C-alpha cells in the first residue's frame, strides 16, 4: 500500500513540477536547450507484451544543439537520452538509448506547430525472463543485455515555446528472442 501511495504521489507531482519549471523560465530570452519528457511506452510485439504488460513507463532528457538543420532554420538537432521500462509477471524489459535526433518543421513562435523527427544512436536493452516450475527450487530467471545501434522516428506538436507532445517509434535490439521495439507517447517541457 505504501508503494502505491508513493507512486501516486510521484505521478501527481511530476506535472506540477514541470509546469512550475516552465513558468519560472517563461521570461528567459534564450532557452537553455534542455528538455525533459515523460509518458508511456507500448511494446509493438505481442509476445513481448505478454511477458510483461501492455504499457510501460518512458522518460527522456534532451539537449538541443545550436546548429541549423538540413532544412535551414526550420530543423533542430538534439542529443536525446531515453529510457523505458516494462514490468509484469516477474519479467522486465528495459531500454536505454543515447541518440542524435533531427527534428524538421519546428517553427519558433508562440503558437502550436507540428514537426517530425528521425534519430539514430546507441541502444542498451536488458531483458529478464522468469521461468516458473512445479518446484520453487527449479524456477529460474534468465537475464541478458544487448548493446547495438538503433533508430527512432517521431511526430510532435509544440504548444508555445516550452511545452510539447511527441509520439514516436523506437527500433532496437532483440534480446533472448524478446523484441523491445516500442511506441511512445510523451509530454515534455523545454527549459
């Protein structure tokens, strides 16, 4: 019960803290380039979802580089550190990535604008699978980690200069025959 209360408290306070941080930086003339995002991840493979649960938690940090994109002033390049975790049935699937992401169609204005992005980077996927048995002594857990190049694609919308929403797809490693590719939906704030 204590764990449920602390999780609920964290889920309720995170949006408030993000809103306060955004409001505190609202008068800042030049953004720092940092962003924070959080949301849900949905494994694209049914077998992988059956091992854990349909939705997991996703979070990320980004740092916008001071460069011009391939489409001139309308593109932005960032370094993104993203993490997702799916747990359930005594199993877990963790994915950690560090990617260079190019976002296109981003306009600098007060209104809402849409954009899309593509990224490539290093992905570390850890899968832990519990194998039950009729005897407790024979039950086992196998765990494996794989590092490899992966990619992501996203579509997003800016709501003013600070707040944004992104839906993305991450293509990453298969570990122990478990496919860790996932859809994500995240809300974020730029500082």
